[in-house]
């Protein structure tokens, strides 16, 4: 089981990889680093971060598989 800090590090690393190597995919993530949650203290747990990380991995795998040159 990964702790929240490790998950956030993995998400940041993967997002940076997507931004650098797959800018067309990064644009479709519809993410903006300046976007803030509506709540001043949003609750984000480890499970939500694990699900988000897995969804990023799946998105990247699908993109690579369907855009092979």
C-alpha cells in the first residue's frame, strides 16, 4: 500500500512525462495546475489518488497503443 505522498509523486512524474512526451494527450487531460478545488479544505484520500493514478496509466497505455507510428 502506497502512502499519499508517494502517490502524489507518482502522479506528478507521470503527468510530467505525458506533458513532455505526449503533448496532444496532455491537452486532452483538461487539467490546469492553477485549478483549485471549490472547497477550501477538500478531502482527497489515498484511494481516490490511487484511482486517479491508475486512470492516468490506462489513458497513457491506450494512447500509446492506438497511436503507434
